C-alpha cells in the first residue's frame, strides 16, 4: 500500500488522475457485464450461495466496486453533461444505467447507502449556492436519512442484527485495550475468543444466531480494535489531510477524486473493503493525490537518486526472494495433496518453511490438506501454529477432531467445548462430545443427549437430523435398560 501511495504521488498530473478514474469505471463496467450474464445463467457464478458476484466471490465487494465507480462517473456526468457531445452523452447514460443495474443485482445495502450518500454530497456541492442551510433543512435531511437506514435494515433484519451483535462485542473488547488495541491482525486472532466469553451470558436467540466472524464489518471499528485510539486517530488524520489536500489543490473547487473516496468511506462503515486488494488499491491511489507533500529534508539530486536506488534494489530483492519461496511452498503443498510427497518431506525444507509457519493463509491451506490426508498428528501441530495468528470455530473443531482421532480425548473435549462456546448454534461440537462420553460410559452422555434432543440448531439439515436421531436412539436404549 505504501508503494501504491508513493507511486501515484509521484505521478502528479491531471491526465494521470483522469486515467485512474477511467480505469476504475472500465473495470466496473466489466464486472457489471459479467454480473448481468451471471444473472441470466450464461456465465457461472463464483459463489454457490449467491446468484451474481461479478468477478468477486461475494456480492458485497462487487457492490462496493460498482458504488466506487458510480461515485467516479456520476459527478463528472453531472458537472460536465452540457459540454458533452451526443455520443459522449449516450455513452455516459448507458454506463451509469449499466452500473446501477449491476448495483441492484449485488443486493448490497452498504453499496446502496454509499451511492445515495455520495449523490447527496455531489448534489449539495453542485447546487449549494441555491440552498439556504437552516435547522428545518437539516432536520428534514436527518429524518430522510433515518428512514433510509430503517428501510435498509428491514431489507434483511437478521443480517443487520448479526452485525449489530458483532459491533457490540467489539466495542466491549476495545474497552479492555483502548489505547493501543490488540495489534495487527488482532481481530482475527482474538475476536472469536471474546465472542465465546460474551455468549456465556447472552440470550438464547443471540447464542443460536452467532456465527464464525472474520471481520468487524466496520473498518474504523476494526482499526480501533487492532490499533487502539492512537491508530484510529492517525488513520483519520491521514484521510482528513488527504481530502483537505484534494479540495485545496483545485482552489476550493470540487474534484471528481473526492466522491469515490466518500463512497469507499461510507461503505467501510458496514463492510470489509480493506481486506480486498482490488478495492483498497484504488482507494489508496485516490487518497494519495491529496496527501501532504512538503519536503522537510533537503538532499542533492545525486544523493537522493542513490538512496532511492538502494531502497528499490533492496525491496525488489526481498520481494523476489519471497516470491520464489512462495512458489516452492505452493509446489510442495500441491505435491503433498496429490500424494507425491509425504509430510516428512514437506517438513524437510527448513528455509522455505520458515515462511510457511508464519503465513496464516499458507498454514490454513496446509492444515486443510493434512486433514484430507488423514495426517492428524501433523494437523495438530499445524493448527496449533495457525492459532497464533487466527482463532476460528472451524479450526477449533478440526483441532478437537484431530485429538479425538489420535485418542487424546481430554484435549478433544477441551477444544470441542471452545468450539461450542464460539458458535453455540452449531450442533456438531455438542454431538462430538456426546459420542466421546458415550464411549467412556460416562453419565455426562445422558445429559448431553437430552440437551441435543431439545437443541434448536442454527442450521437444520439431514446431518443435524441424523445427530438428533442418534441421541434419541441412545436415550431409548437407556430407558429400556
């Protein structure tokens, strides 16, 4: 991201700015066309659970990108429509309509809100000389905005309530480390443990609806969680100074760069665009155009060239080494998944594995392969290492299952308990504990069986029905005895 910032900062020209916005809009048009084709079944989707996602795997980021592009093209069309030729006018209208249709297909409430807020800001700035701001005007706007939020909430209330629950737990956790937070990636490392603690005293509805959480669905709140008040203030100051610089660079006239930034910021209050490179990269690029660029350290041209060249060579060398190592790791893991090499051979590459053991994404892939290959002892080691960076219901359950297969039932029960505490609405950890206690002829099996029979799972399917049927059979056997 720092590289994107400084590269764009050095490319200081209006032509570059226009080109950047055109690339954003063109990419969004491609996404929208793909989504339209997906909606008609002509192209396959990237996610089984959703009908249209564009070239993303989830409709949320797809909607964000379209709102980002609409924020780039709509102000230009509004401010300059009169000066356009006829072909340009037709092209602008068709592009806006296509992006709006794609936005509707995304069914993303955060994207809808981002577009509406951006359009309102755009219209206000366009016609501000005709608008007299008073308390009645502000009151009407607040009323309309509240009504809009209510409509978006009622569109999918269960999803909205889930996010409100996540925010509530996150805010409570922030209170424990308000100044500096939990550190980089601290949310994925600690949140599920915080959720497990919180749900012990929550009502049944919230316990049942709790799911595995990987993001706070609110970028400022997640930043506050990880970096504390200090980090959030630093981030806000960068955004504020960049927007201020954008406005000042055009002699207080409105610039098209401002509106995509507003769109991204609104969307980030309800989703996770910071986790997706395709969304964060254009945002950082646009933000850098207004960054403060006064030089405090004066150096001559030759010294500056040598320093920059040295830094570039060092950075490129490190990136090349990392790239080659990642290729070697990927090849080893693919060969392992195809039975072309065993676990011991993978572990023998000590140099590249030092990267593997500190990369959550690679550890995730490695542990998944070990589970599929039935290398449960190896999976225990990998998942334990993975838990230093991420804590999740899925891997807590997989770790418990690995201990169960290797006959360490004490640790298996311990981790099944943690998995159940993280997501009490899922039946599998409870049923797995029941099977362990049943095999031990422990009286705890009876109480767990009764709990499973009365259990209302988050998801009901043939698997949960089979689990309930098995426990009912066990209870009937106990009665007969």
